[in-house]
C-alpha cells in the first residue's frame, strides 16, 4: 500500500503574504522540495485574521496569489498544484460569520471545511462555541496543530468534546519528527494513539520544516499500514473533494476492508457509542 503523501493540507507557501516565504524564489524552493517528497498538491493556507507585513491578512486576494504562483510553477515546469485555503484565527468571530458565503475562507473554496487556530498558547474556552458555529453552517472545522497547545499537552482529553462533536484534528509533521520539542511530540503521539487524528501536514513556512513524508514510517509503526494510508492519502483527498472525513484509529484484526467507502470507521463508532 503506497502511503506517500500526495496532498499537504496546511502550508504557508504564498510569497510575501504572511510569515511564510519573503520572495517568489523562496516560495518556489518550497514547491520544489514538496515535489521531491512526492507531493502533488499543496494547499496554500495563509493566516487570516492576523497582521503580517504591516497589514491584516484576509481572504480577498488569496485566489489571485494562488493563481500567480501556479503560473510561475507552470513556467518552470514544476509539477505541483496549489489549492487555495486559509488558516483562520479563532476569536475573530466576524470571519466565521462570513462563512459559508465567503468561500475563500474555506478549503478549495468549497465551503465544506475550514482550518482554524487558537489565538493563544492554549485551547480557548470558546473553542467549542466556534466548532458549533461552523457546524451549524455545514462546515467541518479542522483544528490546526492541537499538539502545541499547553492544556492539550497536559491533558489531550481537553479536546474530547470537540472530537466527539465532529471537529477534525490536523497535527504537524515536525511535531512527530521531534523538531518542535518533546512536549509537542508526546502530545501528537497520544492524539494519534487515541484515534483522534485525521490529517498530518507540514505547516511549513520555509524549506526547513518537516514534510508529511518524513513521518509516514513512524505512523505506520504506531497505527498500522491501513491507518497511515488513510491519514496521508485518503483523508486529504476526500477533504478537498468535500466528502466526509473521520478520525483514524489503529488498524485492528477485524479488517475494515468490507466497509463502504464513506462509512465511519468501526473504531470511531465504537468510541462514540461503545459498540
Ligand atoms: Fe499554519
């Protein structure tokens, strides 16, 4: 089973936009590195609701910036597709109020999934409110890098309500490789063991951050071949298609091959309903 990641769903790859690359050349270097790792698609997820380079980052202009980078890639025959997205700062409720009409705030502009991050070093008290607000609008929230939040590191169950409510977790490749410190790594491993993680992506801002391909083997060892394939290959593809996505549990002996493609994995239902 080839689990080489083809889609990176969280990356700051647009030049001169947020705290990602300063120049087009730096951005292209990130793109070339992504291709070398086996990636075919990178979602540009610039920060939205935060200030960088003397301006408040917002959704207008992201499509154009993505198209410009795509043109530069075509001119250099670099085989990488850039898809628009954004990483929305929680707390800026007016941003969420604009969804789903402002599709530029959502993944691939489909109004189905939105990537959100906490404004603090911790998971905020109002986190569940934001999850509910998005779900009431038909949007599945994807929580960016939960392993970096101090209260989640202390007790991963901090996010249990959100996960059971249907929020999806995206952990960062660099947390698993250890480049972000022991606390991040331990928390990421625990979230994976809990069967709560749906995605692993780079959150790269330059060419030094770990890529999803760097931690495929570790996830295979931890959860099994099938689970790794779901996290690295199937879930990112389904998400960009706007299909349903579930958290991924470790492979079990009662093989899930006979399940319908969009059925919730048994492990997830078992945790939800005790079956
Ligand atoms: Fe990010």
